[in-house]
């Protein structure tokens, strides 16, 4: 059988002018030495197309991954915003319940409470106004006296002051 294969290989070489058959080239390419030469040998179109499709799929996966991560970031920020809105709603709900409770109190109770507060406030304001009243009156009188004296002095010496300033300007 080996003899027939050898004769067939020699006949093939003589007819086609090639030194090796496709099977022999593949056998050399699969051995250890052939592995280093596979980059130099032409690759089949199907393998090249499959590699290109795989690279294209990888780029599509990377693009989809970046889009998904952007969507996750946006969803995270929207979740934070929604949490803030929910907190505000809870606060406003609590305030509304508080005001509802106040609104439910009877008008008579509210009027009594209001008059009590008004009386206490009037009393406190009267006490505060009485406190330091003499000091304020003395300070007011002193300032009035100083203003009166300064006004009289300026009125009496106004013409002399203008003449004196005029001498410096001219």
C-alpha cells in the first residue's frame, strides 16, 4: 500500500508540477515545525470568515456591554432621585397629617389657646419695653442735646467755615 501511495504521489508531482499534495501540506502544517509555518500558508476562506465573524461578534458584545453599563449607571442615578422624592413625599405627608390634626381641633379650643398666647405675648412685650426705659430716655436726651449744640455751632460759624475752605481750594 505504501508503494502504491508513493507511486501515486510521484505521478501527481509529475502531472501537476507540485512538490507536495494538499494532504501532505496539511500534515506538515499540523506537526510541530508546521505550526510555525501555518501563518505563512494560506488559510481557508471559511476559517477566515469565521474569525472575522467572531471578531465582529466580540466588538458587538463590547458595545452592548458599554451600553448596558451606561444604562445601569442611569438607572442607579434615577433610583437615587426617586428615593429622594419618596423621602420628600413622606415628609410632606407627615406635615399634612400634623396640620390635619391641628385643623381638627375645635374652634373653641383654638380660640382659647390663641387668646392665652396673645395675653402672654403682650405681657412679655410690655415687660421688655419697661426694661431699660430710663437708659433709652437718657441716651435719647443726650443725643438730642448734642445735635442741638452742633446745629447751633454750625449755623453760627457757617460763613467762616466756607471762607476758610475757599482759601484752601483757590
